[in-house]
C-alpha cells in the first residue's frame, strides 16, 4: 500500500502547481453559488419553509454542493482514462506491476484532497462570509470526514466505469455526458432531493448518486443527525463497495478484450 500512498501524495503535490486554475474554479463556483442563492431568496420571499428547509438551510446547502464540486459532486471531472484508451496509452498502464484501478484511485484521491482543502473550503467560506451559510460544529465535521472519504470513493468508481466504456466505443463523450446528467440530477447537486416529487425522490434514493453529494452535504450541515448519520454512512459504504466491485469487473472484461485483440 506504500506505493499507492506515494502515488496519492505525488498527485496532491502536482495539484499544487495549478493554483491559478483552482482560483478560477473558486470564482466560478462562487458565481453560481450566489446565483442559486438569489433564486432561493426570491423563492422564500414570503417566508416559511419548502420541503422542511428554511431559506438558511437552502442557502447553506447550495454552498455545500458548490464546494463539493471539488470532489466530483456535480459531474465527472476527469476523462484521462478514456483519453488514454483512445490513444492506446492505456496498454502500458494495464501491464505495469500494480493495480490499474488502485493506481487511478490513488491519483484521484490525492488530487481531490487538495481540491477539497483549497477550492472546496474557500468556496464554502465565501458562502459563509457573504450569504451567512451555516458553520458546522465539531461533531458535524467529525461525521463529515468519513462521509466525504466515502463520497470520493463512490465518485471515483462511477467515473472509472464510465471512462472504461471507451474500450467499446469509438468516442465515449456521449456516455460521459449522459452520466453527468444523471449524476447532477439524482445526486442532489442541482436541488436538494427533498424538493423533488416523491416518485423522483424514490428513484434518487435507489441510485448511488446521493452518496456522492446529498448525504455528505446534509451531514456537513447537520441536516442528518444522530443515528441517521450511521445509516447514511452505511449506505455510502454499501455503494462504495458495490461500485468498486463493478469497476473491477468491468476492468477484467476490458483486459480480456485487450488480450483477445492482441494488445
């Protein structure tokens, strides 16, 4: 495991070289976060609650989801794997003396950890300073740590499977776009899942995407508390294991395809 830790650390350090890109990302996130907040302020102009959420809850949730873009909450942020498949460079990676899955997972965790600490934290800080987004307490931060770790695992495995579709397609762009639509809509990134009709909520709760965005955001904001936190973490763990197993199965099929075709 020391090898994969070293890969993650190297990816973390490499990410620090792109501070200007992350700064541009923060500005973009802040713009859309503010835009969503203005919409919520108009929606709540008469006061009261919507689906059990106050204006303060909705604004805090908007900034939490903008911050979680840093770990892939809104869409698939990396297409390097599908790109390497298209160019044929993936053959070299597949036959190196390490796990192809764990190599890319380590890279992803290193990059996303830096992204969360820099882009995600500063994005949410803007929401706190200018829109009064909720400041989580120590207990909520403690519960958020495993929640965000599991969210990154689920997000990576989903992205990995989608990227591997390039083994069977001339261009995986369409699949990636469709996956992004599903992720943005059913994860609770665009709107809190509580705002959706019951039938849509039921579909969203049967899919893995809420484990990437909605659950960690609600835990961070204290909207999930007490025994419900353990239930949410258990659900995230289930999807992390299930999607990792699916990713490894798809990888195994892809490797057989490479061997059969003489790769």
